C-alpha cells in the first residue's frame, strides 16, 4: 500500500496496512537544525520547498501544504475602517495593518506579523465586509498547475501526500470580529455573523472544488477556534454557526470523492461529536498539552472520525529522549490504532524546539509497531 492509499484508508475509517504518519508545518528553526545534522540525499524533483524535501527524507506519509488558499484579489477596494474606531484599536501600535479579512495585525522590527484583534464589530462594517468577501477570486490556473505538478504529483511520485490547506471560515469569522467583542456581536447581530461565516464558507467550498477538480482528494481547513481548556464558541452557538458550515464543506468533499479534515488547536473533547455529525473525516492536531487524550476519545467515537496527532510537541518531542518518544508513540498506537482511523503525528506544528532525532524516532516507531493487525504483545 502506498502513502496515498494508506492515508485515504485511515480517513475512510478503515485499517490500512499500517498507521500513517503526518506533520503540519516545519518551523524554520527546526529546518535549520535538521539541515545542520542531516545531509539531504536528493532534492526529490521539487521546484523549491526545502520543507517538502525534509518531509520526504524523513519518510513521512503526509504533510500539510500551505498556500492553496484564496487570494483576495477583488475589483473593489477593501472597506475603510472609520478613523475613530481605527485610532482606538491601534492605540500603542507603531506598525500595523488590517488584513483582507478585517482582522488587525502588528509587525515587529523583523517584519513578522501577529494577530492583535478584530475590527468587524459594527453592523456597518460587517455588511461591507460580507459584500467584499463575495468578490474574492481563488488562485489562478497558473498557480493551480504548479500546485498539481510540482507539489501534489511530485509528492506522490516520492510516496508522500502533500495535503493542501485552504480556507478557515470559523477562525476567520471570530478573529475578524475579535474576542473582545465576539460575545456581544453574536448576541446583537447574529444574522450578520451567519452571513459572514457563510460568505467565508462559500469561498472555501469554491477553492476546495477547484482542488478536487485538479486531482487532489484530501483537504484541510486550518480553523483554530479553541483554547487550551475549552472552545471559543458556547455549544449552542457552535451548533447554530459552525455545524452547518462544516456539514456543507464535508458534503462537498464527499460529492467529489474526497476527504475533509479540520485543524484546530486547543481542547476538542466537547467538539468531536459535532464534527462527527457534520461528516468531517479527520481532526487534527489533538494537542496533548491542551488535555486531549486518545483513549477516551477512541472509546467514545471508535472509527467514526480519524484522530490525527496527539504526540506531545512541546513536551516529549522537545524535552524527552528518544526512549521517551518511542514509549509515547507506542502508547498512542495502542490507544487509538485499533480498527483504523488514526494517523500518528505531533500535536502541533513541528516546533523549532523539537529534536530531529525524536521526530525520526516517532516515525520509525510507527513503521515498526503500527502494522495491522496490531499485535499488542510486541509492544512490551
């Protein structure tokens, strides 16, 4: 079974030949460490993309490929934020910008940017941005051709699946409104918030459909909406706003014979039932440090959804030894591997603090012990 078949089998809630492996994003400090310790054997035919080469060299089955998203090219200009609101929101910020989704970001001296708050907390701005979002057009054919030939197909030739990430309607909605005002706005202007999240949903489905039509049959939305201890949305609001959105996105994927995965950091225990109901095929990364535990999740949901991740990134993979990593990886296999629907991966990005030898140990352990049928006596 090749990597593509293996990953699809796990996302179809069946047992492949063995548990697949996966990583999200390789942070630059990790790439630098890896480059200093390991000499790459080949460029594997990729045009650029050092992270693609490292993922292939590591022997992974799959990895995210960012950059398949929606380019906010629009015939109309981005709406203007009123001067008084902008002044209040940017007080104390020296270098800032408003993103095309309506969220506020600041830059440091190195040019890196980070999220500050949302700006869409008046009905006027919500209406203007909903209209603006509807004018967005997806990536053009030239870029899609590159994505297919130089990433997706090139990866498959090297027996690794580079899964595109595209869209994030839930994250984009709450972050563009901002946590400070989110509860108020959803209580006061819920119909407008529904229009906002559905505008993002429609654009997400548009780009997903293009990806599927170009031969890619797995997709992620990177859609953070949980804290370390609980969700951002109260359950009733999640059911009213988020559940219908994920249901439509999943149905579109399934209509095209594809699989749909949701990424959100944080504690997801209260959300898994809703993801199952929506028809989501896989959920990632199940941060161990946020309290997610595979054993109770597997006992409750079995193979109704594919669990992806949960090997502690900022704990074992960063501070542990190779032996610690092997022990933890074997534990995850035993807790979640039975019956399929598990893909082993770190519980976040490959952080710059992670030891390359620990990531290598995780992958090697899966290949040795993650073969189906799982023989538990070999884990001693």
